[in-house]
C-alpha cells in the first residue's frame, strides 16, 4: 500500500457516493448519482454541482440503479487516480445497456485534462465537464437528451461559484469545507493542477463569510477553508479583483504549450513586481485578514485551512492563528523533497533552509501546533543522497503525519517535458517505504508526547469501532476516541479529554 491517505485526498472517501444531508422538499423529475475522487476541492465542487442540479429539478440518490444521471467527479493528480476512474466507468456499461436513457458524465480534473479525447476513448460517456464549467451542466444535459454529446472544458479567469450555496452532501452536520479560491499559479513541475484547474482566483470575502455564518447558524462547528495555495488569497474590495494588480505576468497554461515560467502572484516572493495601487492595497483582503473575519463569526466555530505553501505563508497568518483560540493550531505544509537540488527541479521556489526556518517560526509563534507534509519519493534524477536529505528534514520537522507518494509522471507537465522519469519503480517504492516507516515512527513519538495532556475536543460522531465511544479532533488535528460515559453530549459538543493511551494514528482518552 504505497498511496497513503491524503488529508485533502482522504482515501476512505474516494469514490464516495453522495446524498444530501437534507432532501429539499421537491418532487424530483429525475435523479442523479455522484461519486467524488481526489482532493477536498473536488468533494466541495460536487456540492456545488448538486446545488446546480437541484435547481434543475434533479434529486440525489445513493443507488446507481435508480439514477438517470451518473456523475464521476475525477482526479488526475497521479496515474493511479485516473486508472481507478477508467475501471469504474467499465462497471457502468451494464447499467447503460439495461437503461439506454441513462446519462453518464465525467467532471473535474480528468475531464479537463482529456477533453474530447474522453468522448472518443470512452464511448459510454455522454458528458465531459471541466471544473470551471459546472454552470453549463443543465444546458449540456439538454443537448445530450437531444442526441448530442455534451462537452464544456473552458477554464475561466473569474468563476468562483461565489453565489452558489453548496448543498451539503454526506455531511456529519458538524464540519464542512468552504472553497475560498480556485486554480493555482504555481507551476510545480510535477503537478497537473495548474492545467486542470486553471489560473488562481480568489472568491469575494463577503460570500465566504456568509457561507461560514450560514453553516454556523445551521449547527456546524468547524469550517475548513480550501484553496490550492491559501496563502496567496487576495481580494481587493476597491477594484473587485481577486489577484494583486500588476502581479501577473503569465498566460493561461495549457497542456499543449507551456508558456508559464515565473507566475507567482504573491507579494511575499522576492523579485516579483507588485504594482498594486495604494487604494487597492488598503482595501485588500489577504488570507490573514480573511482568517480573522471568519474567526470573528463565533468563538464556537472552529476554523481550519488547507493548503499552505512554504514560500508564501506569512508571519501575519501565524500571528492571526495564535491570536484566536478557534483557529485550529495545525498547518499542512507540503515539503515534497528535502533536497535543494530536487526542490529546484520541482520549481518549488524555496530551499530546505527556508523550509526549516518556516518550521522554526511556526513553533516559535505557536508552541503547540500540528504540522503535516506532502512528500514525493523518486522524483526525476533523485539520488540516494537527495532521498536521505528528505528523511533528515522529516526528522527535523517532526511531522505529526504526512501524505506520501511516489512520483507519477503526468503528461504535459513541466517535468514531463523537461526531465526523464529515470528512477526505477522498485527504487521509488523502496524510498517511499523508508519515508512511510520514518513517518510512522514520528507519528508514534508525536502521539506519545500527548500522553497525560488534556485537550479541548470537538465531537464529530461515534467512533468507527464502537457506538459506545465518541470520535473527535483536537485543535492540532489529532483524532481522539473516548468513552461516551453518562454525559449528555452530542456531535458538535466541545469537551475536555485527557489522553491516556495512543496508537500511531489515534489518541485514546477520557472525559475530565
Ligand atoms: N506524482 C506524485 N505525487 C504528486 N503530487 C502532485 N503531483 C504528483 C505527481 N505527479 C502530490 C504532491 C501534492 C499532493 C496533492 O499530491 O505531494 O502536494
Ligand atoms: Fe500543484 Fe504546486 Fe499548485 Fe500544489 S502548489 S496545486 S503542487 S502546482
């Protein structure tokens, strides 16, 4: 098992079939079934798609057999993710044969990457819709019913779906994702995301605050603010722009011709011109100010966010986290590699020393703060020495957990075009296993350090193993399981729990 569960790619949720938390009081003409793969952003997008379909009179079903429309919201990040989708599609053949009016649609990153090729290669697919084109779904469904194939893979510079109230799907009613931006302007050389999700744009803060407040009023106790690189969130109230003025000098990335090299729009990067007007700057909402605005909704609402970028995370963000108890003390800070040479090939824009100074700064500002990372083993040209540097940096950072992958070459990316995928698979897997073994040790150590400590825990629901136990999370994002006892607690309650045992993955405790 070399693909380890990712926080933004929770392995246990891959392919989850969605049904809404509350079925709107409508008589549905037709039913849709949706499965989501990949990162939290995809799961969050499926909730936007559900909202668009509900407005068209579609109801959601968990049962494939009764669906009139089957949607797969897909991921392209690694080859294995795409293989999973291809395999899943073959399983729908029989259904389509039994019910010829059944429509099958592919959404998300794989739709965007393969475009019309998808329709050519997978004859049973009727609809191919990219991440910025979900508003066109109803129109495309009409086209398909008229006998055509439906495709829209246009990427947008503006689309944030800000005005759409997502229909919460398969929710525990306590925690929810809120998308704050879309796309990514970082061109990490291994990554397909800038091509499948387009240019970075930030959603207007008012709609974000409203969504978070509505969630809180509906009983939710935790929101996770989502973006590929939340630290470059930027919204200027004065100009209504969602990127720093003048900070962009790149063109739309495309898999057929990469034109983008220096594309960083963040103010924090040395050497990037930042020509924002003083007026725009004064009124601009940065990620730190957005965090503060969300934190002020209620001290009872917890805030998390993902994903941070080591080159962009600012002191301002750390100080804001430290200032508010309800901003969870946990940062997902992808490392990718501990070798400067590899980091440069990956186009990550930081060095191991820079990364270490960020870890130091986090610990300085917040002595108790969970840190996790993404790590890739076996990137092009990686030597044993480079690999050792990754292991040493993991030890230095003392990650509470990591999401670990071996390098999977993606067509059209910078790495695919520039470097040879030259590390043999057995070496990649052996290095990955060494990374996994070390992380297991670090996680165990980190959990042992919590023994005897008391934490405020937000109860999310019954533990997986027993309905006599609650499962919740600490602020620093550790899962904790404890007996319900006689207390009249419920999901959404905050409770003080003392840790008295631990496994590598879970803390075990008791209510104090
Ligand atoms: N191969 C392996 N892992 C990848 N990731 C992104 N692209 C690739 C790839 N081509 C990992 C990175 C990223 C996470 C979401 O997925 O670690 O942070
Ligand atoms: Fe991919 Fe890098 Fe953007 Fe993350 S920051 S989505 S790894 S390009």
